[in-house]
């Protein structure tokens, strides 16, 4: 089964999603530069804190705690340095630390050195510059997992729809490189079945075709801000997560025509991009 991640800094919600089998609770501390590059877009910009990391660590017992730090940066007014920030994340109990928005081999080396084996490392590939030097990045010792951030990476290439990266073969190219190095990898987000501009079923089948081992449960799967009580959130995870896991069983058994699905993905993405172009 794909290791699923859910982004939250709510102790109550973290406990719920852990109970329903989500493998990773994702605390998102990234904010430096994010408002600039994603300004005006309908994207989530969290600003979770070290205190959130500590609270979630105490609340969960089965799921792994994944924390996204900020890009590599120096200390400035109001901001800890990367070293201080990563030290604080480690001390607060993170199992995995994700590095976002890097562009150079040196940034990943610094990140791995700062973590120093105290947690698992997960670089997040989301710039064209990172893709250009990915072979050199994969030579760095100490990378435990790697993830492709479709939203920012598509923006980096000037694309209008993040799943263009799936249809044009770039995700597949990267996945093959990761697989050759024996590094577990994942990409993008998963909505509830039947939802998403690109149907979630198609996306999940592509995860299995490409050998992906992880994905984020997207905001469209469960945007907790839209619900008045925890019971409603529990029901979503009970029903919708169960549907995803059932589909995964068929995928894992090879009872899916992955080649046909790949063609459907390409055709559907082309349709979506064409409509977006006409609306501009």
C-alpha cells in the first residue's frame, strides 16, 4: 500500500487519521518564499510551528511524524537559521524531515549534513533547476526518500496544470532514476475517488505503474476547515480512505490495465490544459 500523508497541526485530527490507517502525519513549517511564488493561487500555505511538532509527537503513536522545514536559509530577523530550525525539529521528535524548494546539489548536501542521521531525510523536488542536476543529487549519501512536488514543479516549468508533469513523462523519468538508486519515492496528492480535475482513480493507478510508495492526501480529500465537527472528519476517513485502499488492492494484484490508464491520463490532461488555455 502507498504510504499516505495528511497535513495537519491539529492534535485531534492527527489522532483520527492515524486511527484510520494514515501512515504519516505531516506538519508543514515551510513559509519562507512560498507566498511569493504561489501568490494569488488557490493553494494551501501553512505556517505550522515547532510547538505543533511537539504536540503532534505526543498525540500519535503508530504513524510517522513528517515535518517540512523551510528551504536552506541564513538566520535573519524573525527567522531561525536552517541549522537552528532543523535542530529544533529533530529535538521535537520528527521521524522524517522534508526539504522543499532547493535548486542546487549543495543545498541538499547541507540539508543532509544538518540532519546528520537523526531523522530520515526526504528532499522535495519542485524546481526545474533541481531536475537539471538530479543525477548529482542522487549521488549524495544520506537521502532516505525523495518526493516530487507537482504543484511548484509545474509552476517552475511555466505549466498551467500540475499533472502535465505526469502526462509528459517527466515524473516517469525521475521515478526511474530514483528506482535505479534504490531510493523510495512518491509524488503529488490524492483526492477522494471520483474527485479531482484528473480523476483520482487515474492518479492512483499511475502511482502503482510508476512504483511510487507515498502520496499526500490532498485538500480535496478532506479540507478540515469545511467541517463543523470531528465526527464528520472521521466519517470521511472511514468511507473515502476505505475506497482508496480497496482500489489499491486491485492495483497491487496487477488486475489493472496500467498502459490503458496511462493513455487515458494523457488524453484527459490534454483536455484540461486545452480548456484552461481557452479560459485565459
